[in-house]
C-alpha cells in the first residue's frame, strides 16, 4: 500500500464548509505594526488549528515526515525563543523543547507557545527594527526586521502545514 492511500483514509469526516474563514488583519499603518499584527495572526491561526484535536491525534502524524500538530506548536515556540531571546537579545534562556514528542500533551504545548510569544513580544517592544542580533553565530548579521519577517514566514508556513494535518486527522478545515 502506498503511504498516500493510508494517509487519505486517516479521516473519513466530510469537508466542513461551516467553519468561519478568519481573514488576516488589513492595515494601513507602519511597518512594525504590520509585521507584529501579521505574526500574531499567524500564531493564533496555528493555535486555532491545533486546538480541540484528540490528544492521540495531536501527537500522531498522517504524513511520512512524522510531522504532528504538537511538533509544529513546540517547534514554533523554540524558533521564536531561539531567534528573539537568544540570538537577538542575547539572553541565556532555555528554549522550549524541539525534538521527539512522544507523550507530549497538546494543551501544554500551546501554553508553552503562548508563554514564549509573550516573552518574545516583551523583548520586541524594547527594540528597534534596525537593531542587530547580538549573537555572534548569526552570519551574516541580521536585524530585528529580518528576524520578524523570518518568523512571520516560518509561522505562516507551519500554520499551513497545521491546516493540512488537521484536515487529514479529523476533517476540520478553516483558518
């Protein structure tokens, strides 16, 4: 049996067109406000997509890569911590876990992600977009503007992955 055949049988739930399609914010404001509003929209999109999934389904993967909803949430918490707290601000913090997720609970992963983005937002609030990363391992050097754009694209990409995983797991769709 081809892996795709098994994957397509993961969910027998019909497509749900009643799920509201939450659009991103449309703004006519400054660059910083736009970046932060779109990043927050993508963060919340990922959390909405992962919330309410059966705990077993949240840690299982319907795709050959092994990607699960819990892994996506944990990975993005780690990415924000590493890029903003460690590389940008130079803080000696322990990044959230970003490895094998056997037995990890989705609700705890979401709590960790929200706690991470709260800490990250506090760092961002005290910085300028042109401020450079303080870590020596960022070569070539990048500024906060680049880091925010990178986190925005990373979060949006993984929110899209979560959208597909959620549909495969239980048929739920929508932003």
